[in-house]
């Protein structure tokens, strides 16, 4: 029995060591500039580290300015019509994340009342993104991100065959009225200008709870009180890509910093969930930042304020062929808001501390149809801190 236990322990130790080595191998490859999206590197014949910190996919100061200027450096050689545009430039890239994932659960309930310990592990990948970013002409930029449905993504994920999604699709008119990029206009479906982009987190597949939380979910969903089943028809999340129109600008300021603003008018047609019809109202989101001594990512310091205001439809669409298939319409829209502050602090060109906090409110009128006359305003607070180290 002791020999058996030793063998089991040795097996577990070897599996643990293998998992660690696998993770280190993936992280080492991930930190390599070769993992950066290569389209722009091929186009300009520059290493990926020009725009990215070594811990890809995060952008450095130059990369952020390049993005804010509509993926342009300002030369004729970068235009799609330039005859000398060679080096195999193809403005399409593919992105996925591979590795090993394991989980364990102790004292899990089982049939017959006996508790058991369970453990699972799998090699796999998180999914696939097909990306295309670039310029169509001088001061006209675009982006398309498509996520195809897959039979399996590993990590014990359910098949997503029917979950293909056009995650982003937008066109932007840059440098309007020769404003030196203080006035730009974007329309389509896009990621909001957030304190930190989820698309550039080190893990690439982790959501920030503050960006996505909805009051009562999942802790009170389905709770019955006074004959009403608790629910919240407001599914708005600042972390989700939104269909809308953005007015955006950036301007150099004294002290070597930048003033940036992003003002958005967002359709609430998808606020009750994807492909449900929703309302025809307009919600609003904004983010304003000021930095000094740099962009505030690898150099300088930055502070900002952000917020969203709108309403969520609560009246069912009478034109639906079947109840619950089209979702609510704009009638009976009830208000909500999100408001917060953020900061990005850097030191030694290698450390970046990002802080953000937010207060959120969903009107009690959103909950009357599910909670009843005892409904109260749903108020909650969220925040996060992220410390990044960028190896030189």
C-alpha cells in the first residue's frame, strides 16, 4: 500500500511538473515578439516590438498612437495603392491561445451521499479569431474580427458550431478637417474605449467582472419572492462590443502628454441579448483621459473618467410570432448608468499599474415586472487593479 501511494504521488508530481513546464513554454513563446499580429510588421518591415511591449499583446506608447492615428505613419508608401507595397503584406491575421488546463474539486457530492474527489485536465485551445485591420485610403481605416464556430476548442468547452460571430466590423474617418486627429468618426460594431482593453490582457481569454456584471446575476436569478421571479432585463455591459457611432480625438498637451476623448452613441437593439430585436433607443458612453510625460502605458502617468447612461426596453414586442422570440421593444425603457474613474501609472519604463473603480445603478423600474412592488434600485460597485511588468 505504501509503495502504491508512493507511485501515485510520483505520478502526480510528474504531471504537476509537466503542467508547469508546459505553461512556462507557452508563456515564453507568448512573450516573444514573433507572436505579435504580423500584418503591420510585414507591411512596414519593422519588428513587432516597435508597437508592442515584449509581453505581447499589450501596445506600447508608439503602438497606441499608431492605433489612434488610424494605423497610419503618414507616408505614401503605406497606402494600398502604392506600387512598391510588397514584402508579402496581407492584412489578415489569425489568433488563438493554446496550452494545458486542469481543475480539481474536493468533496464533490455524488449519488448515494458519498463525497468524492474529482480532477480533470486537457490540452486544447480557447478558440479562433480571424482579424483584418488597415487603411482603405488616406485617413480611412477599418477593422473586421470574425470568430468562427468550432466543433471543439478543448479545455472541455462545449462545441460552438452555431456560435459564429462578427465580433467587430467598423470603418473610421480619421483626421477630419485636418484636425491633427483631434476629430475622428467611427461607425459599426467595436470595442468601447475602456480603462484597459480586455483584448490586450495577458491571458486573452479572461473577462473583467466589473465590465460585465449585471445586478442579480447569477446570485438571485430565479429567486421567487411574493410570486415574482427575480430577473433583470438590462444586459448592457461596457465590456461587450457595441453597435454605434464614436467621435474620438487625441491632442498633444504641455508636459509631453495627451488629452484623449471618446464619445459614443450606442444602439440599444442588442441590450436584451444577441439577435433579440431589442429597442430603437440610443444609449451613451464616454471616456476622457489626460496623461503627462507620455501616453501612460510604458511612460508617463494618466488619469481618466468614464461612464455610460441609457435605458433598457421592458415592453414585449407585440409583433413577435411567438412569445419571447423577439425580445422587448423600446417602449417602457427604464434608465441605468455606469460611472467610474481610472488611472494608469508607470515606473522605470517596465512597470504599469492600472486602477479603475465604478458605481452602477439599474432603476427599480427595470425590476418591477420581475420583483414586483418591493423592487429597489439595484446599486453596486466594482473595481480592479492590474500590475504589468514589461521585460526589457
